């Protein structure tokens, strides 16, 4: 990880890693994703405003294990967390075409910030797009937050930090502090969104959940 990327994370609570998967790798994981949705439907369930999710992906599609250990992701996690990351959870998520109104369900995940950490990181999430994401599709959004900033309630944080919609081609990855205010943005679209979302914590701290 470059010093500029570390500084950006410190000021914003997230960093885009760009496109970390080749087109061939994207095709491989999309095939596994689609097969999983077809063959093990009973492992998928509704969550949030308009998503279905499978948090048993390591059992139903072991191919996704390699995503957890992607070398670019690992390098960045070591730098951001200051120690070896500890795997916590992996979920694959699907958002279908949608004809309703724009929806954002702003929230902060888990135990939020760990204030003793230099970047206030208790847990980091890898958000990886398996489909192209732009202003015409569903996307991941957050409200940037500096490690030096006061932690505010939702409306005050949105007024201060604004909203960043994160776009990119299939294979794009983002790392963010799960304590930062974020949401899946659901908008009218004919496009599906397919993501792999992996949580990492510290080996000497309590795990996030028992979802995986």
C-alpha cells in the first residue's frame, strides 16, 4: 500500500484498490456465484431493503476462499490494521433489477470504531464488485469520516461528510472501516449487482459474528 493510500484511508475511512481481478478471474467468480444461487437456494435469504445473501459461501462454493487471501488485499490489510488480519465473515450478495424509488439504509456495522487503534479500525470490510457498477446501477455508498473527526449521528454525519457513491468495473475492490456510515444504494435499474463482501478483524479481539 502506498503512503498516499494510507493517508487517504486516514482522512476518509475507506480506500479503493481499483480493479484487482482480471476479466478471466471475474468470469470465474461470476460463474461460481451464479451456480451457487441456482444450486443452493436454501442458503440464500433476504436482507435489508433489496438484497439476498449467502454467508455460507465457503461451504457452498469453496472457490471464494481465494478471494479472502487475495495478495493485494492482504498487503493493504497488514498496513492498515498494523498486524496480521483475522478472517471474520464472507458473504456473497445479489441485488436484482429494480423499479422502485431510490433507497439508502444508512448504518454503522458491528461494534463500530475501536478508538485505541491509530485508524479506529475494529473491523475492515472488503467490498468486491463482480459486476460493472456506475450511476445507472445499484452501488455501495458511504459518508467519508476522518479518524480525527467526532463520531456523529446519521443526519449530522451526512451533512458534514456528504455521500460518495463508489463506482468501478467488475473486479473493483474497496476496503473500508465498518464503523464508517455506509449503505447499499438501491436505485431503479435493469442491471444486477453481484458482490463478495469479506470482514476482517484483529486476532486478539472478539470475532464479529457467527455468520460464516
